[in-house]
C-alpha cells in the first residue's frame, strides 16, 4: 500500500469521525454476509427464464458493471492513499455489486466489459476519463476524497433508479434494488464523515431533498 495513508492526521482528524471496528471477526462476518446476499441474488436471477433484452436494458447492464468497477477501483486507490476505513469496507461491497451484475450478464449471455481489466483500467474512453478525474480529485486531500465518495454514491443511486425505470424484468429489478440499498448505505457512511469533519458538499446527481433524506435515514440490510 502507498506511504501516505494509515495513521496520518493527528488527534483532531481521528476524533472527528465515528469509531470504526476493525477486527478480523467483523471483517469475516461482513464477508460472509455479502456471500449470503450474493447467493440469494444468483438464486433469484436463476429462477427466471432469460427473455430478450431491449437495447436500453442491455446498455444499462453493461454500464452498471463498469460503473461499479469505477467505484471499487477509486475506493481502493483512495484507501491506499488516505487509509480512511470506509473506502476499504465499501470497496469490498462494490466488488459484491460487480458480482451481482455479472450474474445478470451471464444469465443473458452478455460479454463482460470488465473481464481481464486491471484495477483502474477501462475499455470505454469516457469511463477511463471519469475514473482518472475522480482519483485525481480524491488524491488532493482527505476532504476531497470524502466528496468523491459522496459523488460516486449519489451517481450510482441516480443511475440505478433511471435504469430501473427502463425495465420490467423482475430479476433485473431485484438486483438494481439490492444495489441501490447498498449505495444508500455507502452514502450514509460518507455523509457521517462529511458531518464529522465539517466538509461542505452539494449534491449534483440527486435532488437535495432526496440526498438529505437518504443521508439521515437508517441503515438498510444489504450487501
């Protein structure tokens, strides 16, 4: 891992955010929980016969696979730099989200756009540019890293909501709903850091009322 990250920032930084539990037991419990949810998702997907996808449904699935990869890869990079615990925890959840979308891609016989790509690499130029810009912003400061986390999660929520409006297939809707619950939880985690550190942030992908409502609501059970 990079040399700028863990243990930096002094007492003021460390006391500004909620206490984090970092034991191996908690990590293993979280991993087991994600595996259980993923097994349920795969079972839900397999229970439906794959029908024909519309062009919009196909494009949405392919984009979601890469969008979740962007989130995972950005968070890995920012955790490496700053050692902020939510980036570590949530990068694992983003991998679970990638796996959930991959189950749908396999169900419908679609090629995986992320197959064989290393962390930080994307086939689409626009997605590569987005990743590069997010990492560049997040590496500037810890405050900017939290802003990047919030931006990614509200973008994920908005895109999942839009994609859900373009399909009626129950297995796709079930996966999108699961991922949206996860993204709402991730937004809440970053919001707690924003509040604890007094970081200014204006939502750009969700209406302000929706953003605040999510941020102040309770955690949900999900991956």
